[in-house]
C-alpha cells in the first residue's frame, strides 16, 4: 500500500518556506520558573528565589542581585479528532475528496508534532462508533493513523456525529492536551457547542473545517450531484435557478459567520480550507493564530 505519510511529506516540502521550515524544525519552548540546561537571560532577584540561581558575576557588575532564567522545552500530546462519517467522503469546494484533505491536514500536524518530540494520538468515528489509537511517537504510528482515516471514511460509513468523539475526549482524558479537530464545514449542533465549551477549558482546541462543494457551480452543470447524507439527488433545474443560487450563497455566508463567532466566543482557533493546495498554508495560519490567541 502506498505510504500516505510520504505523500504528506511531499506536499509539505512543496509548500515549505522559511517561516514553515522554522516551525517544523523548532521546538515548543516557553520561559517559566524552573531549571533546564538552556540559559535564557537574567532578571532581578525577588524574595523567594533560589540563592543558587543567583549569577554572582553579573550581580557584581550590575550592583544588585540578578537571577539566571532558563528555557525548558515542554513536550505535548497532540490528539487528532477526525470525522470519518460519510459526510467526509463527499467533495470539498475544490472538487477533491474531503477525506484526502483531512489526511493531508492530519498528516502534516502529526508530522510536525513528532518532529518536535511530541506524541500523537487519533480519535475517529461516526454517529455509530468511536475508534481510538493511543498517542505514540513514531512515524510508523502516524502512517497507521492516516491509513485508519483512509479506510474508515467512505460513502458506506455511518452518519457523521462529532458529539460522540468530543464526548469521548471530554470523558476519557484529564491531562491537558492539544486537540485538533478536522471535520466537515457546517454549523455545530447545540450538543457539540456545549462539548466544545467544556473541552476548551480542559484542553487547547484547534478546529480545521473542510469546505463543502458548491453543488450549484456552473461548471458542474452537466454532472450528476447528490447529498451523501441521504443520497438525495439535486435536480438540474434547481441548480440552474439564479435566485436559489443567490439564496444558497447567502446561507453559506451566514452559517460561516455564525460558526466563526461561536469559536471566537470560546477562544478556539479555527480555519476553513477548501483545497489540497490550501491545507498546508491554512494549517500553519491556524497554528500561528493559536499561538497568539488570548487565553
């Protein structure tokens, strides 16, 4: 079987530039009170600091006590939550398979995490069942996760219902993680919104949406189209109606605005991607937005 991770690496290499490469090769690092081998800078002594952290030479030059401050690398667990219901077997806005875009996004995020020394796990499922692959730190494990997404997402899959997978995360994992959800582009149900609010307190949440295909596109006029959720066909005369097209565009915009406002209200970084070419840059913009978000 062809390696899905190899395809991801190829795409990642094509889109790599200085900013992206720095993130891939860098570390999750943050300054905090504690010790590691990496010296960062000096700061004034305050009561309660360890005397052994005083830099006596710098103190003599400065005239008042200075404390050595260190940088320590913090390792994380990245838990990928991927909708593998039949909704994700549909077409994305670009005409590509949503499943392929989800695999590219999961593979890119997972590969970056592993390069940083972080463990990566996977939660997939439908309204009928949830499947879990515990976090590990190897590329072979990431390859198995991508193959799981590929084999589990088809038109014969059960209906999508992210509340099952979100509920599993909320119930099972107590230790703080980075949770990246890769899902269909739609408004969340009230149950899903409640779970996202709960999870945003427990964990760091990032949400990547795969944009829906516009079944009323003029260049798809001669192509049979149907809804994967119930196999209902979309008649051609409906797709040709300019008023319905305008109403459809307005509905999509309203839905996207509402979803964005919800994620902002719970301080969850989100991004919508519509094509394979947009996945890697979109993912890095999502990571950058998450890095600078107010928490």
